[in-house]
C-alpha cells in the first residue's frame, strides 16, 4: 500500500479528550474515530489490527475444538424473558421496538440465543461435547464509556458457549478454554494472568478473568508474582491430553480480582511474591451449570435414554478492547510498537527523496519484490520532509522500517530499522529484500 493512496488521517496534536496513552495513540495514528460516546468507526489502520487480533482469537478457538458460528446483533426480547434476564439486565441493555411493535434488543451477550439454537437441534448426548463461538459486535449502555475502545458501548467480543453432559465434562470444556486463552494473549505479546473472579449478571460459581497488568487498568488485582512470567503451552499442546497439569499449575497460586480478594490468604504469601496492581480484563470465562439450560429447556437424551439438562459455560474475549491493551503494554515516547503478530503492515518503506529517479527505482524494486513475496508493505512515497516521515512511521509502530535515501542508493544500500530496539543496520538492496521476503515469523 502506498501512503499517497492510503487513508490514514494522522493527528499532530495530542487529543485533549483522551486520558490514557492507548486512546491517545489510536486517535493520533488515525485508527479510530468516535461517532458517539463509546461508539467508534474503525479506520483502515485500526481495521487491519482488529482483523489480525480476531484471527489469532479464531485460530486458538479452533485449535481448542470450538466451532465458529455467527449470530445476529439484534435479538428478540421474548428469548430473554425465558431466562428471566430481560428485566434483570437493567439500563445497560439497549431496547428497540420494530415497526410491528415487537420488542427487540441489541445483544449484550448471547447465552439465551445459543441455548435456543442448541435446544432446537441437539437431541442426544452423542452430539456432545459441543462448543460454539462467534465474533460479533455487542452493545452495553455503559454508565461511563471511557478510555476509547477499552470501555466502549459498542464493542467486538468473541463469545463461546460449551454444552456437556455432566459437571465433570463441563470442567474439561472450561479448562480447554482456559488454556486457549493463555495461548491467545501470549501470541499478541501480552502477559495475561487468570484470576478468580466474580460472575456478575452471567451467573455461576466458577469464573476467571484474564488480566493484563497495566497502570491504567480499571481493575484492582492481587496475584502471586510467579504467575506473571509463567510460560504458556506451545502450539503443539494436546487438548485431548492432560489439561489439569496446566490448569492446576496456574490456579494453585494466588490470583484474584478485588471482588474475590482474600486478604488473609494473600498476606500469607512471601512478601516479595505479593503483587498488588491494576489490570485490564481482556477475557472472562464462566461455568454456570444449568442456569440457562434449565429455564430454557435445553436437554438431551442421555446414555440410558432419560433426559439430561445440559451443563453450560461461556467464555468471552474483548477483541476490540485487546487493541487498547496491546498498545498500553507496547509503546514508547514516539508512538505504538506493534508486536509482529498484530501489526497493521509487516514493514514500512520510507522513500527519503521522492522524485529522485534512483531512490524511486530502489523503492519500487523493494516494494514490488516484498509484495510479491506476500509481505504487507506500507510504502511512504509522499513528498513530505524526512523528519515528518520518520515521526509518522514511528507513531504508527510497524515493527520494521526500510529507509531508502539517495546517498545510500548511490552505493546500492538501504537502512533497516527495528522499531522496538531502534537498532539500525545497513544492507544492500538485495539483502534487504532477501531478509524480509524470507522472514519465517511473518
Ligand atoms: N457471556 C459472557 C462470556 S461470553 C460475557 O459476556 N462476559 S463478559 O461480560 O465478561 O464480557 C467478555 C469480555 O468482553 C470482557 O472480558 C471484556 O474483555 C470485554 N468487554 C466487556 N465489556 C466491554 C466494554 N464495555 N467495552 C469493551 N470490551 C468489553
């Protein structure tokens, strides 16, 4: 993509309305635009990152055996009356009436709808276990939408729902998601800590929030220091094998959100292991048994032919919130520093003298070769000053920059800069092409 043809409305000024760094940087980098309180348009750079985050979430859900569906944003109020949550949900629910005076709502979550899908078509225990998920926009009329996409009113969520024959099997489903979440966040460069959590309006008695530690986080959390750096299972993890090992290793150490905090148990940890911090909740998983299946009649015929009410859990990830969390965890004074896995482009190509035929020629060669190799290159071919180009490229945070100027080109050379470390290296044009065309991590 050439910058001259792209849509990337960067802001020079620091937006006054943004209180935290991720919100400021997303606005300055032209990734989002606020349309109403807590409701955003996703501009091209933001949309690209959102798609990358979504894809990592999807790959890890699939790997753990969950199956993707897509449910609508609008739901019928009658469905929610069946579970009793239509009245219980309160002012956070956006209620809508259609032209036939039918009561509808913009879904804040989907337990009722997925239970309806399940009960209409699953009749036998042989079809279990089943875990269905979707990645869809939600609406919650939050009292205080703030911090940009961190606490929006409209936001993108991955929500999965598991169905099992008995509580023991439901715990297996819970553990699979628990492990999938560790992998999902680690692939985005985040250190997440699962913490015992309150279940709120979703219900149930077993629940973990996945927390990324950050000073600007909305949650007060307490955990054992060893959880923060604990390695996560690899891509070859066997979801049909031992789940308990990983699960127990994490849950045997103290970690709780404020609502579930046990000061005495925490105080019993060695002083140097006690971490009291702020955190961002990027995921939340629940096991709530038969709360919805019972009220909505979701049953299957068990092995002996008698009806069994299914055991359920639900598993959410804040897909749009993750973008804010990643920036909070990875930025510097010059701007965003994207991990390669979610960067909007793989690298930026900076032409320091557009219009100079040798420089233009070298850039075109690099751009064509890397694009042909499947790399996403953002080529700054504009005639802005060099300083402006450097600042813009640093602000939008692509992991690598290839800098091409007339002096270097006269010697057949370009400069490669790593955005995170700031390290620079001079390479021949061909070596630079080879380096990025062959990078296995892309
Ligand atoms: N049905 C369950 C699990 S699927 C559920 O709704 N859980 S939740 O309420 O905890 O939401 C799941 C995740 O969505 C949260 O962990 C958080 O990362 C994200 N989320 C919740 N509210 C917002 C919001 N207002 N803005 C952005 N993300 C949000």
